[in-house]
C-alpha cells in the first residue's frame, strides 16, 4: 500500500515535471522575455546586462533547474502586463475561483447523484424521463450560452441576482477573501456556479444512471433480492456502492474540468478569478502568468487523480488485494 | 401436506407481437426432505418456474393462472412486501454462478449477517455466531477467520458453499437450486450435490434441483420432473423415470445420454429442436418430433395421465385410459 502511494507520487512528480518543462519553454521561447520586460527606450547594452543578470545566457538545463527551484518556492516571475509577482496575482485570484469551483462541485455532485439514483432506480417514472430530456440540454448547450441565458432571465428580466462580480467579500486571515460570508456574495455566486455545474451535473447523473442500470442486472443483485433484502439495502447498499468506482473516476476528472471550464464562466460573469486572469494574460502574451496558471491547473488535476486512486482502495477490496501482491 | 404445491400455473409475457405463454398449466409438488429434480432443454421454462415461486419473475412476465401453495398458504399473488419476507426466510434460492452471486464489495460475513438480521430479530453478535455456525455447516474450513474474507478470496466451490449458507440463513423449508453446479469442476460438483442431499435428509428441507446433468439427477433426486416447451412432460420417481421413461420425449432424453454425467443441452437422438414459444404447434408441443404421434396429438394437449401405480405421470395420449390429473 505504502509502495503504491509512493509509486503514484513518483508518477505525479513526473507529470508535473513535464508540465513544468512545457511552461518553461513557453516562458523562454514564446517571444523574447527580455524585450517583453523592458520598455522601448532601453538600450541594447542594458538589455544584455539584464539578460546576464536574469541568467538567460546560462545553458538551458541550468535555466530549467532554476525555473523548477523557483517554482517550488512559489516564485513564477513578474507579470509583464501588471509588473507584479505572478504568485501574488494568483494568490489574490485563487479564492474566487476555488469558491466558485467548490460550490459548483457541490451542486454537480449533489444533483448528479440524486438525479442519477432517481432515474436509475425509477426508470419508467415520468419525472425520470423529464430529467433525462432536460439533462440533454445541459450536455448540448455551450456553457457561455447557458450563462448568458441565465443572466438574461434572472439578472436582466427578473432583476433577482447580479449579473457580474463576486458581491461583497470578507478578508479572512491568511489573505483569503471569501464571498461566502455575505448575502450579496451568495447571490453573486448562484448564477455562475449553476452555469459552471450544469455540464458536470449532467455527466455525473448519466454515468450513475447507466452504471446503476448495469449493476441492477447483475447476478448478485438478483441474489440479494432472492435473499429477501429490503429494497433500500439493495439499492443503496449493494447497487449504488458497486457503481462507485467508475463514478468516482468520472467525478474526480469532472472536478478537475470545473477548474479548467471556469475560464469561460468567469469571463461571462466577470468573475474575478484565475480564469479571468488567464484570459487577460493570453490577450497580452503575459507568459509568466500563463505558465504559472498551467502548472497550477496541472497540479490540481494530479492531486485529484491521486485522491481518486486512493478512494478506489476504500471502495474496492479486489484492488486492495491486487496491490498487496 | 407438501411443502410446495404448484398447481396448473401459467406464466405469460405480454409482448408487442402478442402474449407469449412461457409456462403452461404446470403442476408439481415437493414434500419435506424430498429432492425434486427438474430437467429439460434450454428455454423449457425451468428457471421461470423457480422464479415464479419466489415472486422474482422479471416484468412483464407474470403468473396468469394456477396457484402456488407454500405449506398450504397461497403465495401466488402476494404483494412484494409480503413476498420479500418469505424469500430468504422460508425459501432459499441458489443460482448457477457462484462467482457472480456474491456482492464483491462486502465480506461474506457481512452478507450473511445482513441476510440474517433482515429476517430475524437478534443482536449483531448473535447473527455473527449464527453465520459462523452456517459456514461451518456448509463445510468452510476455519469459519471464524473466513468470516471477514471477501468473495474474491474464495474458490468457486467455496463460494457456492457460501451461497448455500446464505440460502440456509433462516432455516428455509424450501430450497430452489437453479443449476447450482453447472459452473463448477466435476469434483466440486459432487461435493455440492452431497451437501444439498444432506441438507434435505437431515433438516427435512424440500429441494427443487434444476439441472441439465442427468448424473446429478440420478445421484441426488428422489423424483424428477421433465419439462418440455413450458409444459410438464413427465413426473415420477427417479428410478422409474430413468429406467422406464413413459413420455416419448423423456425416452429420447434418456437414450441420448450414453453415460451418466453427460450434459443434455442438445439431444442428438431426437430429430428437430424444441419449438420456440411463439411457434408452438397445436396439440402436444412434442408431436412434430414424435415417432408415435397420432391425430389427437396434433389437436389437443394431453393432460397428465397416471401411467402406473408408483406415482409416475406423463402428458401423453398413449396412456389415455389412465387416471387424469386435474
Ligand atoms: N423477459 C422475457 N420475455 C420473453 N420471454 C422470456 C423472458 N424471460 C424468459 N423468457 C422465455 O421463457 C422461456 C423459458 O425460460 P427459462 O429461463 O425458464 O428457461 P430454462 O429452462 O431455465 O433454460 P436454461 O436451461 O437455459 O436455463 C425461454 O424460452 C425464454 O425465451
Ligand atoms: Mg435457467
């Protein structure tokens, strides 16, 4: 078990190293970092000096090593556009994104699991058919259209909820600014989190439903019935638990995608998160911000994957046995 | 009084192209301590009959006629909530594939105690003690240690023992074993059959043993029921049916087994195949394959007719003069 975890950590480290390499090349070879940093009046001599000072004349491998060491210490350089340390910018924007993703994940998992269970267990109920039809909308409409639609209905027409921003935020210790402690903050997060969660809700719902239908046909469910177990125990104890491995996989990946997809949602709702920061960075070829964002998102994915792998063990004894051997 | 007494049941599936009568007018009964072997080709309706008894017919299939009496109580159309209390308590079921009958994510101990506690009021510790006693009874070595093992840690034969232990949890009076040994090695098959035999001898359990294997029938069953195309072709004492089969189909069945232990999914000695449910001929379903078919065979299904004094019955017009089962 410990071996397996070490092995997976090692794998994760390799993945991160590759991502770092890509970020590094992005940083060094997309445009000339020096001319990106300096103004137009700088002399060639000054530029050469700066190049020397920043170590850009060192061999690539040395530069990469330095890049890794800096990144490990949370140092991603200076934003070209804003002339401030990238890690500061990210730290400012991260709470907004993570809160959005957190609320969306709760919505997606909550509604996805409930809807998946209902449509899987009560296949011919009219409400199941209704849910499935509407969930098609969730899959087929692009996020930004749903966002704009929601803004139009709830912000413009009904004027119930704000159409942009985070509302009032409260600064917590450690530099975390939260919008979840104020009424206006909660109002502001409703539309973007629903927009962001819709696609993932649908996916989770459908995977649970189809896994459930599959499991309900298995012999051990038939045998559980033949043993006279209560349908509650059969549905939630045996059937649901046996759908968990694929569901955990999909859910984990989907939470990762929430972070990635939040770029679009943040743009539509002018949500002051990392995604919006990234979009601006792309527009200005602000490479340090882009590469830092890339590394961070990769890190989230890797961590989620690791958690997913560990959850398998909690759920499935066969995997535990496999690893032991 | 028989433990289970099925009389004249029919099982139908409404489909888009009309109603399929999968089982028709079938009657059989099993006494306490008796093993009734049920044989017939694939698709004859053996499993459906077993499922109908425990109320596990897959919709839209349902019992449209006849009665099923369990210890004299009519359970034919019990509501699901009542039927659930009988399944696993009064009637134990064993399915064909022990590899897939157990939930892979729970220890066998948990599955046993869960079943016991569903049907009986007792403490968890008592349920555990009972579970270990059951494991011991079905021949699992070191049951205390194995209690916390998962299904994948057992061999096929051991898993089938666990399945049997699960079926025995609440001292059922009837066990329905649907091809309990088909998926197992020959040597393990014999052990499982011995186990079932002992249970019915020692505990007086009535057993319905569905199998394709005439060797198993000869070895374990007291009586045999032969089903052909959803109808009972013949029923009687195991020796009489094997040694002196009365229904032409049973005769073909016995002839096509050169030696005991051979599988009878296909019948080389009888020309043709069992008709599909939606293409059953008029009269006796076997008449197109029967060398002795008469005109009445093509017009009317034969009732069960007593063919001798030893409780052997055959649904064949050749015995027209005898006592008819109603
Ligand atoms: N859901 C259903 N809809 C329509 N027909 C069905 C359905 N389930 C079973 N049948 C039919 O009922 C007949 C009897 O099936 P059953 O499972 O009882 O056969 P069996 O005797 O157990 O065969 P086997 O030896 O292969 O297990 C089959 O011909 C099958 O086609
Ligand atoms: Mg069958």
